[in-house]
């Protein structure tokens, strides 16, 4: 039986164009990409490809779902997903968490939520985790927190 790690995440990056940096989410890879692409992949990656993402520039209207986006300070949204084959032990789950931390570092994040689910592993039949990016207190210091976790043994 194959082991799969399923990831779904959405992150809201706030900022003002020209003032705040654009997020850098990394180099993705797909199953049929050439070896050179696999060598430059710097996002969590299974045997058939890496996490994928879409970065939507709200102010540029690249992805626009309403007729009026208003005057909010949201700058980008990032949708991240993947079904990573042969990936998913505790170190791999930690790598996904580190990736999420790396891509938000230095940015103003209003909110973020991520779900990680590992199925079919030899170590543990099922690992499920939900993370939320949130402020620790009124200091505006924020980080990813595990808000729910299940591991069946």
C-alpha cells in the first residue's frame, strides 16, 4: 500500500504594493518534469511531485471573484495543496510545518490555516493535523500553532 500525505492550506498576506515584499513560495515540481526541475525543487516533495500553489495578487486583479474588492489591506492569498506519495513520517510532517513557517517569515499574515493528513504509513496508520497561523498575544507576534491533532496507533 502506498503512503500519501495530503495537504491543503490557505494563507492571507497583507501589505501594500511597492512597500511590502512579494511572498516567495518556492520552486514546485510535477511527476513528468525533467531532472533539472527536480534538482531545484525547494518545497516539500513526494516521489511523484511537490506541493503545488497558486498565489493570487488581489490588488492586480489577477484572480478576481467579485466586482469590487474594496479598500482592505489584503495583498496576496496563497492556496497550497498536494498529494505527496511515499512521504509522511514525523520528519516529513515537520518539513511541511517548516515550509509554512519559511514562506510567511517577514510578512504580515492576517490569517492562515493548514491541514496535513498522512494515510497508509507503516509507522502510524493515520496522522492528521490542523495548523492555524495566529497571534500569541497583543504584541503582533504570530506563528503556526497546532489547533488539532490526531494520531491513531
